[in-house]
C-alpha cells in the first residue's frame, strides 16, 4: 500500500466532504403539518429559514398551534436527516459506515 496514494485519497475525501457540507448549508427542505397549514423551511444544517402559517390557523387555540409548529419542525428534521444520509451514501459509494462514524476524522 502506497502512503502517498492513501494521503491523496484522504485529501479527495476531505474535499468532497467540504463540498457536501456547503451543499447541505444551501439545500432547503420543507416540513409540514396540518395538511400543509404549517410549513417550516429548514436547511441541511438544521437552520430554520422561514415558517409559513395558513391564515386559518391564526384562529386556533395556542396549544394547537404550538403542536402544529412542533410537528412541522420534526417533519423537516426527519427529511433533512434522510437527505443528508443519502448524500453521504452517494459520496462514500454506498459503503456501510458504522453508526456514529464521523467524517472527517
């Protein structure tokens, strides 16, 4: 095994990881609840960029609205996780990395 080749591969993997992180920062996922009455727009880095509320929910009980917001955020988080997992899988060529494996090292 050639150490120089191994170092080049590690450098390439790090560059791909940086590109993936940049893409995730700009990719926007929409989570929703209440059949679309509440929408949360979240980046691949889990930053909420926008919340959209249908006018009809403005007359609802505070607790109900809070539940709808929580459900929409949770939906967005799950979608971001799936998206990021798929992006990582495409980068690693489908290698099954152990749970909790962090990249870059």
